[in-house]
């Protein structure tokens, strides 16, 4: 029996594997190679890896993990999970059954692209979610923000550190009078109506086409579509979740353990805050360390 099976081999999963491999615990990492940030050309704000393609960072990480004999990388999907602490079973898409004492879930989330022409095509280039990831590169330019709910007002305040030129697109939301007054006081234009198309203009710019009124040109468009876990294993296990402004996240304690003993979670799957490579990495490392410590005699 393996000590730990990690389901999901992006930044969180590999960080967990590194800690376990260095502790000489036998670990299997199951991964399909579809990390969430594969649409981004560069990763920013990652200490020691700033401005590198995320795929390159992951490739180096896998090469470094190869020197640990206790780590086995498997290119496969996990189709089913059963069992309890010290006796978990995972069935892969290839029909293989694997056993382990502990599980770490790090299979991430999938962003749900709205049915707007050009949105999915420009995701990660002209349409982006995170100012900490890409804001510096487009600072002092004209930003757009697709309103997604009351939490969007926090983004309006946050963006001030990068730019004084911001346009908010209501996109059919019922924006209250007090918020409209607040935006006007900040000299932030609000464009009512629904977005019908996003057209590319240059390397970053976008033309926002509206169902009412003229098109609006911005240099970069920030949006926060809803997301969902990229697998349903947590549902089958009955793990507790918490609601977030854009979806759900697995509920964990301070040791990264879920509501089921012996199962840990890390990365965007269990992070209701600001997702990033950095947070996924430290959460994965903690999940690996606490899973190892839970098996001490």
C-alpha cells in the first residue's frame, strides 16, 4: 500500500509530492496535464520564477521530482475513490486500482466560460481575472471590469493601485443606486447593458460590443466567471464545502484536512480567497507535510 495518493499534479499537487518524497513516503501523483492556468502565457509574482511560462515551471518541477525514488508520476484520471483512513482505494481511468493510507485532493477547478463570443478565445490574454498575476504588465492603461456581483466593488477599489482609468460593465446586473453613486464619485464610468461580443485589438486590447449603445475599447478586461471543481470525487466522498463568490471550495482545517479524516486538499479546489501559483504551492506543501505527520507512530 502507498502512503499517499495525490489526485492532481499541478502546482499544489507537485508541492505536496515534494515534501512527501523528501520524507521518503511512497506517493503516487495522478495528473491529466490540464492545469487551470494553461491559458496564461506567463506566471507573475512567483518568487524565483517571475515572468516564466507556467508550463515551463511545472516541467522543471517534474524533472526535480524525478530524483526522488518514492514519487511515482502517473498520467491518468482518477475515476473513483472509496474507503476510509489508512485504507483508501482509487480507481484510475485506465482501470488500475491503487491503495493508500492518505489522499490529497488537488485537482483544481474549471472556469465556466459565459456564452459570449470571444470570451473563451481571449481568456488568459485580453480577458484575465487577477491583477496580482498580470496587473503590473498593463499598469496605467485603460482597464475594463465585468461586474459579477457586490464583490466587484472590492475590485474597483483594488485596481486603483495599478490604474486611474477603469470602466465597469454592468452586463445585465442590477447595480444599486448607492454603488452607482460610489462609482461616479470615483470617476469610474458604468456601462449598462449586456456584453454581446469581445473582439481582440492588438496584443492585449479588446473591443467590448454591447447590446445597447456603442462599442467600448479597453486595453485589458478583467472578469471573474463562475467555476466548478474539475472532478466530482469530493461529492462521492461527501466532503464538506463552502460557498464562494464564484462557486464552491472544499472545507479544510488549519492542517489542510477535509471533513473526512485522512483526506487533505490544496490549491484552487480548497482556496476560497485569491487563487495563485504561490498560494497553491504553499497549500500543497502544507498538505504534504501534515499528511506525513498524521502517519507518525
